[in-house]
């Protein structure tokens, strides 16, 4: 089965601090995604990438940056963490973009204090 | 207002019963749909996709799509306690090539 791993699995950060969430996939997929999950909002797309060294904005990119240094790795960066960014973050990969099944990682629970 | 709306927000079904979940889009660019399931503490996993009008059956799960009304449903027969989870409808927007998820339906199967 397709494999997507995330690190860390949980993190406590201080307001104004920098947070980096990492994602690694061994599926040989071109597409990778970052979502955040909040109760009542489901999954919302933050950033995505379809090729190394290139990222695209999703639906809620404000306050987040993304980096895709290789096909396997995709990072989400919060330069100045805020209370409103407390959420569970999921990374996913897919082979053919929007018309293909997405494989999700286990999630990172982020608490900003 | 979310462009992919799910109902009900929560649903309780006795073990062995039928669970029916609904999803409606407000944008005609959404033509292709998935159902994902998320157990507590895990990431979502794809259950099935449906791209054509009509029914698609996979084991105990049946999805139904009506493109004219932009409505897709998921029916789970002979529900098991392991089916207790959060179910997401996801739609592919042909206009901007993005996936949009609904807010989810929390399904509880009562033993």
C-alpha cells in the first residue's frame, strides 16, 4: 500500500515562533498536498505541488509556506505561528493529480500557545 | 458557505442496519466525486470514487451519483462497528483542477 509519513506527529509551538512540518512519501507520486483539519470545516487545502522545486497555493495559503525539495519530500512552514493555526495537519500524495486517489499520512497535531 | 455540503452532520445506525450519507455540490464544475473514511486518530483513506451517473457498488458500499442535481450518496449495508468513523465527500473541480472536501458526516454504529 502507498506510504506517506509525517513528522513530528505532534508539536507544541509558541505564538510567533517558526514551525516546520515534514512529509515523506515512497509512492513515487508526482502530486503532494498539505491540508488542515478543523472540526466543522473538514479538510482544507493549504498548498500543493506537482513537481519538485515548485509549489502552488491551495484554498487557504495565508500564513503558510511550502517547500518541495525532492519528489519524496514536502514541507509546510509556519514562519510566525499564530493561535488560529492550531489544528491537525495532513499530508497526502497522488499519482495523477485531482482525478486520482489521494493517500494520506497519519497527521500532525499542532498546538500553538 | 462550503461548495461541497454533507448531510447529516452525524448519524447513528444499529449494527446490521443501513447507513445513508449525502453530499451535494453548489458548483457545476464539480463532476467527479470520492468518498473517504477517517477513523479516530488516523488519516483519511479512500473508500471509492464515482465519476458516472448511476450506482457503483464495492462490497457493502454503494455510491450513487446524479450529475444533473450534483448529488452523490453513500450507502453502507450490514453496518459493522468498524464502520464507525468520519466520512468525507470530496469533489474534483474541473475548472481549477482542485479537490474540495466536505465537512464530513460522523457515523456511529451501535452494537
